[in-house]
């Protein structure tokens, strides 16, 4: 399990917890005078998609448009892929070929 995201609000953390699959938990932590909530779970693209991280929902729309030869924002596609390369290394994930 890895930290997938950090939330300022317990309700948001619990909502995210219910969206992901696999072994998971929320841990509260005090930082300065504020409580934060860390979401732990399997680092998978599916889980990141479910909790709306890394612009994966926008990437899905772009990939679908690209696959059907529709117009799409090439600059945004490239920007998202650059960001995903960083996070793929951080979480030891491979970027699926069909996203490229």
C-alpha cells in the first residue's frame, strides 16, 4: 500500500476510500494545528482514475477522440503524458501503450 492522496477533509477522504479497490485505509495525521487524512491503497491507474487524479478522465476523452480520428488537444495530451511519466516512475507503474 502506498499513499495515494492527502485530504484536508475526512468526508472527502472517506468518499475516495469507497471508490478505490484493493487493500485500503485512511490514516489521520496532525500537521501543525491541522488534521490531514492520508489515503492508502494500491497504486494503480484504475484507482487514480477513480479518485480523479492526474487528469486521467481528460486523458480518457483525448485517447477516445484520437482513436476515432477526431480532433483533440495535442498539447494537452502531451502535457498529461509528461506528468504521467513522472508519476509512473514514482509509483513504479507503466503507462499503457494506447495512452501514447
